[in-house]
C-alpha cells in the first residue's frame, strides 16, 4: 500500500491555469534534486542538505578516482602498451573536463539544444568525476541549480503579480468614459 499524499518537497499537483475551481496562488517553485523546494526559503534542512551534497559528491569523486586507478593498474598489469595507457589517460581527462563544464553550465542556464545534451550523455558518464566535482564546488556556495531556478521563479512571480495587478477590481463597476469629440473634426 502506498501513500498518495503530496510531499512538500515534491509537489505532485499543480493548479490548472484557467481552472476557476482552483484559486490562483501563483507560480510554484520547481523542485531541485536532493533539495525539493527547500531552496526557496532555505528551510526544511536546507543547510544540512547542502552539506550532505558537498560531502557526498566529494566522497563519490574520490571513490571514482580510486576505481579508475584500479582499472588503470589492471591495464598496466596486462601490459597493453604505452600508447593505450596514454590514450586512456587523455580520454578520461577530456571527458572529465567536458562533464565538468557541461554540468557547471547546467547550473546557470537551460540547454539551448536538448538533443545535443543527450548526445553528450555518454561523455558525461565517462567523465563522471568532473560532474561530481562540479556538484561539490557549486554546493559550497548554493544548492546546485538554485540560481537558475530562483531567477526563473522570481520572473514568473513578477509576471504573475503584474497580470494580477492589471485584473484587480470588478470590471462591471468601472464607469464608462464619455465620448469626447476628436480635435480637428466637427
């Protein structure tokens, strides 16, 4: 048996835009991975979660580096040759750099071409240490992706407030303005 109640960190229902049965409460914040919507007000264990993400991503990066070291030692024992060893090191260095850069860019802006991001998924998987290091460094300052979501959320709230301000009052109670004759015509 599963509990179907909506979680504060992961809202499951969003009111329909034009549905008169649901009150217009404005835009809802988008949940972040590991943080839910606690990034909005920095409540609900936000600081603890940021610390956990920083420590966890750094620990995972160190464990991944040890894993890659053991894989490299396995190739050294197999004596595959200096060219393959060098090629392997260069491949992991390039993939790690690309993964770091793409992950870091994803924290500040949405991808312009999602199909291109999907094509780079295998490179990001190979260079997973770069993604983990990007998570670690970003979590030292804020929740990874918080800046992007905060600017989008604040823009949506401002647009919603502007729409609400233009619609305030009862339109039926507005008095009709008398027609004024135009200048230059009689």
